[in-house]
C-alpha cells in the first residue's frame, strides 16, 4: 500500500514540464478554513527556486472514477 508523505518540492527541468495528477505527484491543501466544494476556485502561490512566485488558481473537481480519500 502506498502512503502519502510530505515532499518539500519537485524538480522541474529547465524548459521541461511536470504533471500533477491523482495517484501521482499532487498538491495537498492542509489546514483549510472551510470545505472545498466542486466548482469553486482556490487561489495559491507556486514558488520556484530560480523563477520566483507565480499566483495560480485551481478549480475544485471530483477525482476521476469517483475515488474518495477523505481529503
């Protein structure tokens, strides 16, 4: 059984891409103040070691296949 563990960052090669997806590399929001509901957008800031900060918005969607993990 795979377990989730905190990762301080991901390596993204210069000029490369990095995909976040359920069951693989992903972001987890912790200590949220209210439940996230499908359809809402969540603002976040991504921090890159050499490029600085980028403000982004994530749309809350159900997991593919209806998977539920309690978070």
